[in-house]
C-alpha cells in the first residue's frame, strides 16, 4: 500500500505479515510494520531501516524513493534490530553515507555490527542540535529509556513532523490496520514494551508539547495526522500510571474451572450492583500481554486464582511478575483464592502485590474450598460490595 507524506518526504517502511511473535513474546495476529522514511532535499536522509527479515523489500523501496540519488545520511533513532537490522546492507549500498546518532548509539553499534568500522562515518548529535538538509532541517531530542537508553527522536521543522521512534507505536501491519481503531493495539504495545518507563516518557511529552507538530511518524504503526491531542493525552495518562477508564478487570487462574466459576459469579454480582464495565480474562487461555493492558486500563482489579504447589497457579504468578516489572501502581486490588487442602494463592499474591507502589488491597479476601458453594455466596457478595465502593 502507498502511504503519502509529501513530495519531499517518502515512506519506505515495510509490513511483516508472517511474524508470529514480536520480540519472540507478543502475539501479532495482524503482523507488524517496520517504518522507515526518506527526506529528499539538497542532501538526502534515510530515517531508520527495517528488520533483516525484510531487508530486500526495504531496499527496493529505498532505491525507488531515491530514484538514482545517493543517500547522504542515515538517521539512527533506535539501534534495536527491528529498526537497525538493515544497516549493514545500507552501508554496502552507500559506503560514503554518514550515520547520525548519539554517543550511546555508537557505543552500542559494535554490539550488533562487530565487523563494521565506523571510522570517519559518523555524526554524533546532542540534545537540541540540528542537521540541515537544505530546506528541511532535523532537530534531535534524546528520549532515553523510551524504551532503550540510546533512543532519540527528531523534528523536521519545514513540514512540522515528529519522527517519534517507538513512542506512539502500535502492533499490526499497516496493510491490515492502517484504518483500524488506534488505541487498543497501541495500548497493548505501550504497556508491554514501553510501560515500565513512564517516568522517562513524561519528559519526552514535555519536549513534544513545545513543538508545532502536524504529523507524528513512529517506527511502528500508522502515521498520526489528525487530532494529535488525543494521542498525546492518552500517552500522558498511560505514562503517569493513571487509570484510563473506570471499571474492574478480573484476572483468573483456574486449574479445573472452579475458580473461573467463582470469578464469573463475582462479575455478575458486580454488574448487578451497578458496575458498568467488568472484564473477565482467563489467564490460562488468553494473551497475557492483553491482560497486562487491561490491568493498566482500569482503576480496579480482582485476582482470582487456584493454589498450586504451596503457592499460586503459575499463569497468575507470571502475570503478576509482568505487572511488577512494568511498575504497576495506583490501583485497588481484590483477591479470591481457591484451595482444596491448604489455600496458598492469596498469601502468594499478596506477597507480590505488596511490592507494588500505591496499591490498596481490598477486604475481605475470599477463600473457597475446591468448588463454589451456596455458603460462599455471602462472602463473594461482600467482596463485590467492597470493589464497587472502592470505585466511588
């Protein structure tokens, strides 16, 4: 598909629709895009490359965009292999080109490209420095830990474009998702890939707020042109660890289905008591990355899990570990455990949750034995009341 930016700035990114797991862990049913750009002026600048899986296709688009011209610069916003995987081929095509990055970029370069000499081939830029291409000029801003330490973004002042690296990225190949709703897969992408570094995203948003931006060009996902405040505001919410929506996310880890039935009863009671948004996810059969997304999206969460080996069922432990790594915080959490002879799930979950910042554990913590019985309903109803009350 053709994506038009302007007469002088060309999109040369490529889609990967055969990729099953991005970063070998995130399910991407709609594939992934590796975005790359060319600015044509007195000097030509290529902005990032593509994963080596797609080098040949990217090269074809690059040469077509240059139309016989040489590339003078390669801007390396991010050295991660999904964006820098075709640098070696670029240097074969344009051995006299200058690589533009920062000191951290070039410090990490040899870790990926051991046998490529950088002598006389680099331009190291610092915060706020600019590179003139003629009528177009790129100004560089550091964005450390969004989501690697060497990341930087650039702002093109003539056409008012922010090349935002992984910020504002989204899962999905453009040929499948260009016109799809943005927030869902952008949210899953943000919380699982960038989410740990909200404190580092905030300074980048501040820098962006001081620029006159007409278009955001990320390294993954669609170009953002309209209603930019919508995207900026979502990133502000996400990076400050505030809930995006009022609602209850119920995460369930059930071995034989009995804990799921108890969790579904709790969800029914929540709805009966006026809770408009209740999302129940069975962690044993769901994408854990989407569960992480929903945990961050809503203001309250219920953990319902079976005991296992004196601890908690493994998929719940994995889910909580991911939240811990992503610095989950500022939420209210309720718990329901199941145990046939020595319930241990709640104790284990509490031990992890208590390491989270600014999290309140709601009472009562409900214990069922093997299966939910009529005698368990009053305690589950009290838990539902506590969750609803916590959202007021």
